């Protein structure tokens, strides 16, 4: 009897398609989530250091992926305090309305918000709970990547101060404008 073997190329293609499907599902579910008058930050029972380790492992498996800590509430219920995101540096040309991205604003802050509309000058972007659009645009020069995964951790377990500064993830703000 002949054993079924999957070639490395087929495995790579399957992995790529799985990641694309997972991204589409995450974005579609995020886009369809209802907006409430006052959204609540997500939470879990996972301790901070475990969530950080899981996020790093995910990012390390993929070239160009980064981990960001989230501070702020403009993107609740998708993410907020007690959250970190894994960002995939996908092509700027592949961006679509509704995707959640991290970009660097004019003041130098990393910001995590949702793409609204593409213009000739760049992408108009807005926080889920903000009344108005962000003052700047997302361009190829300030774009950091698409949010691929959100990991939440148990409130009160944030031990960022104990993390080696050399490997401490940058903060992305769910900023209010």
C-alpha cells in the first residue's frame, strides 16, 4: 500500500490558503459585529505573560509579523485594554475597507483602527467608537500591517514592567479623536 505524502510545496500552499481564509473570517466577523452604545473590552482568563508568549510564537512563525500591546477603548468590543494584537505586514495594495490595521500617526503614535475608504491620498480610517474619522490617512509610508489576531489576557495580570525592555512589544493606541 502506498502512503499518502504531502509535498512541502503543497503544505506551504495549504498553510497560505488557511491563513487567507482565517483572515477573511476574522475580518468578516469583525465587520458584522454590532456596535453598541457602550462596548465592553474583551477579556479572558489567560495570564498576561502566557498571552504575550502565545502572540510572540504566532508572530515568529511568519515573516514580517509583529506584536503590539493595545491601550485605549476606541475599538471595543473588538479589542481594548487587556489586549494585544498580531499584525501581518500584508501588501498595502491588498487592503480593503473594513480591515483593522496599525499605522503610525503624525504625532508618532502607533494607532489601531478600521479602514473606511480608499482615496488617491491614502486610506481614511476611524476608531469603532469614535464619532469622527482620524485626522490623518494611512499611506504606504506609515502603514504597519493588518491585524490578524487579537489575544486578550486576564485583567490585573499585566506584568509588562517585568518584561525585558529589549523584547517589550510596542503599544498601539485604540485612540479617541
